[in-house]
C-alpha cells in the first residue's frame, strides 16, 4: 500500500460514522423485577429517565465508548431487546435497508436536541434501530 493510499484510507475512516451499537433498549413486563435482575446481575445503575413515563436509563458503568441503554414497558408480547446502531444519516440508511430487503417499521423520528432514529427489521425478521446523532434534531 502506498503512502498516498494509506493517507486516503485514514482520511476516509475519520469522516465515516462507525456502525457501532450506541444504545440498547430492554422491554419489561415488570420494571421493578427487571431492574432488580439487571442491577444484581451486572451491577448496572437503573434510574427513572427525567420527564418520561415508563422509561428508565441504564448506566452500564462502562467507558465513553461503551453503550448505555434504556428500559421501557413492553409494548407487545413479542417485543425483544433493540440495539441502536450509529449511522451518518437515518434517511440514507433507511433507503439502503429497504433496497437490501429490510423494512422500516417506524420511520425517522426526532429525539429533540439529541438525534434521529428509525426502527427497522432485517431480512430475518430481527428488529434493530438506526441512530443519527445531531443536536439540531427537532
């Protein structure tokens, strides 16, 4: 690999959003029971999220590069854990998901001053979410 190619690869990598898991959500039928289970199992700190009914923040205790999560009241019997994956653009990633045979179950939605997300389904019927971080979200 030439020095020019190395420089270009390095520059491209810096400008790309890493497709890493940045958040997760755990649905629960009994939030108190789930909170006790995960707190005792992993030592996670789980506290009510300010100004949100039926939503708790999960502090996993990891470094800045490890995801925290949320716990919420289960919305339907088959609802499982949802992982949120970072993307540069929810709109572009949504289009690519559909092109590859996946589905958009909940379109681009704002979390004011934090970012945008969409809930998706892959070709194997697994649910996941995509997340675009931006303080301009409205």
